[in-house]
C-alpha cells in the first residue's frame, strides 16, 4: 500500500494557510465555574493494527475515550477491491489502497469491536479517501450507503471468529459521525449526511477552539487553529498540518525530539488557554500514519497522559460530548464559529 502522505502531499500544499472564518449565531462566554474542560481527540483512516493497539492502550492508561474516523477500504481485501466503486471512479480504485490480507482485516475487526466496547467511538471517514468537493448529493449518498454495506458485511466475510451479537446493529445505529477526506466538505455532503441520519460532521476548521454549529439537525465541528512554534503562528491542530509546517511534509526523523516538543507545547498551550478561560472544547486530530518518525503520536501521548487524568477534564468522544452537553456549553456569550473547509489529510 502506498504511503498516504506520499499520495496526497502534493495536492495538500494549500493546508499551509487557513482562511479567515465568518462568525454566526450566538456567543456563549463566561467564567469557568464547575464545568468540565472537554477534550475531543480523533484519529483519521484508522488502518494500522499496530496503531489501533497503541491508541487503545493510551486510552486505557490515560482515562480517555477517542473517536476513530475509519476508512472502509481497510475492511476490503485487495483481492476483492473491485467490489468497491467510488463516484466517478473505476471499480477497485482507492487513494489509500486496501487491506493487505484477510488476516489483516480480521485483526482490524477485532480492534474495532474491542475499541467500541471500551467506550470509544467509531465514525466514518468515507471509503476510498477521494476529495468529494464536487460530488453531488447522490454521489455522497452512494458513498455513505457503500460504507455501511462494507462494514455490515465485513465480519461475516473476513472475521476469524463468529460475528458478535450486535455487530450489525452497531453499524446501523452507532456510526453517527463523519469527517471528510481532506476536510473537504460541501453543501451536498452536509445534506446527504442529514438525510442518512448522521448526527455530526467533523470536517471543518475554526479560528481557535469553537463550539459546534447546529443547523438542520446536524452538528458541525471544526478542528481549531492553534499557536505553534517560536513565532506562535496558527496551524490546524492536526498531525499532517504540523508535518507540513515543520518539514514541508518530508520525513526528518533526525528532528524527532524537536518536532515532538513543538507539537506538545502547542497542544498544551491551547488546552491551558481554554482550561483557565472559557472552557470551550479543545480538539486534536491525528492519523494512523506516523510522520517525522512518531513525533506527533509521542506529543499526543504526553499531552493525553498529563491532561486526561485531571478530575475536571473529560477526554471523550464527539457523541458522548453531545450527549452530555446537548452540543453547547452553558456560557453566555462565547463565539460560535461555523467550520469551513481547509487543508488536511
């Protein structure tokens, strides 16, 4: 399977800049009080079984729950790749490849089910990781339907053990969230998500931490820009954007410690500003791909192990956050920023 970063780096150069975002709706602002600080940590693609193991172990030792935006091609064996056809693409095409073997899929299914039973959330990252900004609503509905079909059939097709009771119900009712590849959302996508019963979309970008926008029954979250580096320049709180910032999306493992420390400092600084201030939820996005060695995973592990164990911090899933808060934190006056598409992996 080709490296995700190699396949996509050229097309994502625009991720170096973030446009100014319009504000809309009400602001919810106020003192800290007794309200918890929410931290929403998510992983895109969710392919590597080694990183499934690593993330699940991190969640368990740091009192955290994560949201995994899973790409469904990792539940399709490469021999069966022509069973998948994305809109406007030939059958068997994917930007991120397919699973390397049936045994690889069986292990991934076990990780997915274990993660779900440990309180983590499985959400959708579509299937073949195509940029759907020009797709029609019908195109997106096709991709979303394919996604549920692939997941629903995966255990009976590739599982090493009998399908667990509740697997199909889990696929039908618990896949409630979505993040678009490249963070490339559109009105057609949002309309399709609403009609297909999704509860939230995490494809946006906000200028700093922001509350989700609720419109037409769908919550829209934006990954925040955060201050980073010696000049405190804003960057999206996602590993790929840090990778571009630090080394131009070229591997520099000789600078691993430097990049880890910069990422950790950026995460911790952005968290502290909310923790000591408005307590708007703070979001971080990573991929199941190691960049600059494992600098950004190491930074996240340090951050999570220090922050998520605090009594007044809730490192939880997007769905659990919405369940606990109704989608908003009760502070009168804080800015609600509508997420807008920007660069990401």
